[in-house]
C-alpha cells in the first residue's frame, strides 16, 4: 500500500499576516485573491501574534481586524513598527463598519497605512499596497 503524500504547497509571491478571528473574512479573502500570489497566514491569538511579529518570518502586509480587538490591535501595529525588519511592512485595519475618526488618528500614529471595510475589493487593495520589487 503506497504511503499517503500530502498535497504540495505552492509557493506564493506575497505573504499576508491577518490578525483576527473572522472566518468569513478569511474565506472571502481566499476566494477573492489568487493563492499563488497571496498567501494568508491567520492568527487569532494576541500572544501568538506577538511571536509572529518578532519572528524572522517575512510578511509583505499585515491586516489587523478592528472587530477582533478594537484599538488593542493597534498595540500590535506599534509592536510591528518597533521591529527593525517590519518597519516598511504596510499595515491595514479592516473593519466590518466605519472606523471613527479617533481610531483613525490612533491608527495613523501607530503606523497604519489605511483603514478599510472588510467589504472592500481585496484584489484592488492588495495591488495598491504590495508592490513587486
């Protein structure tokens, strides 16, 4: 009997770190973008998120779900900016509803590039934020 071989993972061009627990958003992201181009890495735990950000694993974009931790997610954005190897990584807040002006101001101070609705066109967002160098 032949041994089981798991399917080969294709190497994606860009790695996206998603900090949140919205399974519908994750599914929509994976349906909306080409997985051979964008690999989504999900993290739903604050402690693990810190480990991911401090690690040497390369990420081209970080999405922070505002509905997951609210402004607590901004602490992770600041942590990311404090890491030398993450300084240039774009950070985007995704939210199910409109983000208030106070949160936008705090996000800007934390180094967040944009605040967008989860219903945004994800392909368009990715093409704006990730530039192939």
